[in-house]
C-alpha cells in the first residue's frame, strides 16, 4: 500500500539556490505519515494523541538524489517498510508530480482487517496512483518512529497499545 501526498514547493521552503532546503523534507514526511494513517482510517490526532500517546521519530536515513525547486510540484510516496512491535519504519520517497501516470491507478482491494469506524463492514477498495516507467525518487528516506506515553515519554508497544494498527501494518509491510 502506498499513499501519495502532494507537495507544492513554496518560496520559504527553499534555500539560496532555489531548491527545497534539506530539513523541509522532514516536514513533508510528517504530513505524509498523517495522510497514511488517515488512509487507514486511523486518525493520529484522535486515536494516538487523543489516547495520551505521541509518535516521535526515532531514526532518520535520507538520501538526496535530485532537488525540487520553488514552484515545482511533487509528492511523497509513503509505505510501511517494516512493522516491529516497538517501532514502525516508513519508506518515504519524493517524486515529481509528472512521475504519476495520468488517469491511471492500480485497483487494490484492502486486505486490512476491519479498522476503526468500519464496524464490521468490508474495507473499501483503494486506487493507488501508478508511477511512470523509469521514475526514480528525488529523495529516498527510511523514517523510524515509535509510540510513547505523552506524559512520561516512556516507549510502549504498538502491538499491545494499538493492536488494530499493528495488524494493519503487518498486512501491508514490505518486509516481515
């Protein structure tokens, strides 16, 4: 499962060379992870923060290959690379907007278990945008996050604290 989150590079997000300042990709990635959770019908604000938890970044590995520039459009393609009881590793890649094949999408029936708010109904089919042949990411990242108690910052097990999210991630993770 991949979720595509659009980016439109604003002037204030660039450096003196007119390219996205490297640290701003972390902001794009944060927005994209929220979109990813929303696509699973698992609101970060309601389900995680509302329950007294937070999900801070534990580790970041980023490879910058080519820049996005002021005024350009792109997107962050997010997936779960690895699902562990205490950590989730997201693969987040930035592409140019033109790397999506126009009017084309792959039909993906969600095999995820009934998620929050579905009350026993089958999960709806998702349509994932397709990348054009030969598309390569401008930026390629592995972002590892954990879940902690908001008040103590004590790490908790995603598997025990949010078993429905852990199970959904287990179904869609690239790596077991």
